[in-house]
C-alpha cells in the first residue's frame, strides 16, 4: 500500500437535496481524476476511505463521487465546522490521506 497525501483549498457548499445541514467540499477535478485511478477494493457508493485534517481538527471519513460536479466530495461534519469556525459559504484548506490506496 502506498501513502497518498494531498492538500487543496475549496469552497464549502450545502447539499440542497436534504433538509438537514449537509455540507461538503469538492475535490479539484484533477485530484478527483487521480483518485479514480488509484487501485482499491470496491466500496459502497464508490466511497474512498480517507483521513482528513482541516485546521486542528482531524477525522476519518469517506469521499464520494458526485456525478453533478464530476468530482469527489468530502463531507464536513458539523462538529468540525463549529470547531474551525467554518461558515456555510466559507473556503477551507484540506489535508487528506487516501487510505484506500
């Protein structure tokens, strides 16, 4: 297994399909293309396990392909948004380790 660690900055967006507060950041298109190329075991919904750090908050989660954006998206937990002071229309810098590689 190789370690793949990336860093990117992206705007936060709200998923409009639900009434709950679901917030995400989309990976840049080139990075999403790279993730698609990494050999890995199949997972539900095309999910890819990752370890993420935003500010001083770190957690494990999964990124998911979003057909509408043509990119993988990273969910931002409410606790992280609160701890890091991330506004609904904010921009975040993400450090991410791909665990399924």
